[in-house]
């Protein structure tokens, strides 16, 4: 680990990795620190995968500005980083007259947000576009540029590209203190050592209030977790939508939506539950029943019996609410980002540009790195290849012929690439997020032991030390019998 940096970014979620990649366009030493085993943070790896055009943001806010700016950059960024990105558009159907009345203000807000391509659509048009929508629909809005992405791969790809351009990532490293001298940032202490630095960018999301207090800032806000629970349905479920289906929002929540992910699964959710515990990742029957009930009002034939898993994410709910991005008032060299709750992935590219501009406006010397390479080649998926291409892949690398995950047709060659690329996988979940081993119908029941074996072999550590994700989440507890070798009695 380099014990000296110009800038330390705390938090390797969508915002932190986007900033890291943007800063790698300049001649500056950057270290990204995160307490988790992998990039992706918390909210960034467990969200609804939507890239929103910004149509429904509160007009005139920083969130609106950054969401609209980001959407303009995602098509190019996805192409540069070689990640799945589908512009499918969204429909917001109204099934009561009261909801129809609410659409009037949402349409006006879209125009105020400079999202001019949102249109009213009739009940007949909606049912033609999406036959599975409730026959009771009265009309709605069509938002053509809303899109879906693989949020796991977005963050991984940004981290890989940033690393290839000189950024260092320090994972499994919790920040324990921020050292200041004479009223300015001096160093960041972590469980893996101390990094001297002039600047700290706090992109810690759910824990940004705690990091702010370490730096002598942030006494005017707190962050509470807002849990969102989801269903993921099997790819073969009979009821699917091709567009994102948005509910009519309420003052409390944007509601429970339906969409088809870039990998073909239907996703339903999320809930909105305000909590105190920042480590509460449990899913509950009552809340999931609410997801099913609300989604059926929009798409009556949705088949929750086809669920292959449920999960939740914790959104960083700032109190008081609102995006707050800028330098601290008390500690020189401290830069805080808070209030990025539901739209963090959607606004991440804009935030990165905004942060760099604020550094430049403050007088920071950022010389352009003309050797910056914006491109990153993804891991080629065997499951997506034609028969001809599969034969070619196997001829080039026989490990493409060894299928480890049957549900998603993931090969050993893909898993090895996930491990050995920059900022590579070190845990079972990190492999899953990169190549989808364990995301299918059996949820790792078949491929899990083989993934553990491959990780242990490639990392040269005992299988008992392989973790699911965080420290202590070991996959094995011990050996129950001796392995017999050929010739043993």
C-alpha cells in the first residue's frame, strides 16, 4: 500500500468509483479506501438498477441538475467500459382518477427539469406497449430515456479502469480516524495502515456522517438507513415487461416498481422502511407481501412464485434531506458528499464531474493526464456467445469448456478472469457480482463449492479462509472427514 496520496476517497460505491475514474484523468495520486471486501458499497450494489433521466426530481435542486447531466453521459460511459446498458424507457400508469391528477404535476416537473421528451400516453397506448399492465389503467406518462444497467458491473468496471489509470484501491480497510493538523487534513488511519494526504473525499454513503465527524465536520446532519426489499424472479417467468413500470409516487416514497434487468430477470420493489441499525440487511415476509400486493395493482399477472431470491439494500437517508456536496467549513482539505439517497447510481457520473470542477475552482492543481485510457474490456460471457464463438473461445482457452455455474452457464475461464483482473474478486460474492456465478435458480447450490475451490487455489490460501463477503463470513467451518487417496485401505 502507498502510504502517501494527494487525495483519499473514502467509499468505493458508485459515487466513489466514479470520482476515482474521473480523477484518474489527471496527474494526481488517488487512493480509494473501503471497509468492505469489494467495490460496490451498500446502496450501489443493491438498488433497482435504473438510470433515471431525472424527470421526477424536485426541480431546481442539485439532485435534478446532476441526474439530468449524468443521463447524457451514460451511453458513452457504458460503451467505453463495455458493460450491459439498455435504454428501455419507462411507463408510469395511473389506475385511478386521483393518480391521473397527480400526473399533471409530474409532467410539469419533468419540463422544469429540462426532460422535454416525457409524453402523456392513453390507456390504449399503454396496453399496446405493455399488454401485462392492469386493464384498469386510465392513462399515464411515457419516459423514453430511462434505462437499466448492471450496477455491479458499472462499479467494477469504473474501478478496473481507474486502477489501470493509476488509482490504488485499499479494500477490507475500515477507516478508524482522520488526523488533522493546524485545522487541515493530514492523514487517514485505517485498519491496514495510515495514509498521509492533503485531501479527503467522503463518499461513504450510509456512514458519511460518521466519517464527517472524524474530520471535525458534519455536526449538522445524521444519516439513517432506509431499507428497500426486492424480489428477483426466474428468467423463465411467464409474465415480463419490456419497459420499467413506475408507480405513482407519494410524498413518502417513489413506490414499488417492476422492470426486466439487463440479464433477463424481473425485479420487483423496493420497500421504504426507516431504520436505526445500519447493518440490518434482513428481509421480512410482511414487507415482501406488500411488494407483491403493490406490484400486482400495476401488473396483475406477475408471478412472485417464480422468485429465486429476495434481497435488500440500505439507502443513506440524510436528515435534513437533500444533496450536499462541497468542501468543509471547519477542516481544510475535507470534501463531503451526503444526501445521495435513491439516485446515487443515476447521478454518479455527474457528481464525479461536479467534484473535480469544485476542486479546480478551489485552486487545486489538477494537470491533465494525457495517457488516460477511457476503455476497459469486459469479461466475455460464454452464455451470450454463439455456438461458433463458443467453439473459438474453447480453442483459445480450454477453461471456457468447463462450466462451473450451470444456471447461468459461467465457465472457469470467466471466474479466473474475475479473480486476476485489477481490483479482482477475493470473495464468493465478488465473483458472483462480476460473472454471475450463483445468481441463477439454485443460488449457488451447485457451483458454490467449486467457486470456493477455485478462489482458494488462485489466491493460494486454505479453502477455510474463503469468505462470502465481509470479514468473518467464512463459507466453511472445518473438515468433516479425511480425503481418501487412490491405494488407501
